[in-house]
C-alpha cells in the first residue's frame, strides 16, 4: 500500500511550514523516516524561496509517495537553472543534507522550472 501527498502552494517565508504541516497529516506512511523527510522537504523549499526568489506570487508543487520499500519526493518551482553543490560551505549546507540523508537525489529542468527530487530507501 502506498500513501501519497500532492500539494501546490504559494512560495514565501511560510512555504516550508505549509509543506511540513501537510506532511504531518499523513497517516504514518513515513514511519521512522518521518524526521528525515521533513528536514529534506524543508531544505528543498527553503532553497527555492531563498535562492530562486519563489515568493508569495509564485507557486511550489510538492509530491511525495511513501511505498513499503521507499519514499520519493519531488519539488517543482519556477526559477533560473542552477548547478547543485552538495558540499557545504560557510553559509550553504541544504543540499549537503539532502546528499547525506537520501539514497538518491537530483536536479532536473523542465518547462522553465526546476525539479529537485530525493529518494529514501526503507
């Protein structure tokens, strides 16, 4: 059995909190990976808001699928293409967390939108 979440929401400072609230509404499908998924989703949304300027005039689209063997999540948002840097520096460590806590992740570009995804095995 699979649990899923699909959410389109406005960007801005409260976007990460809205994603976390939606994740909290799941019926236990995240299990022991709940905290990791919340952290990774927060990092992806925060990056979109801070680095791509996804404000309250723009929208983020978040999807999560929690199956028995893995959890997959993807965030799509408008913005300039970027090259992911998973190594931490003095001020930026969000993608480093994604790299450390997920089994696979990536960045793609489609229809003038960034698509950042991660997968966690159970």
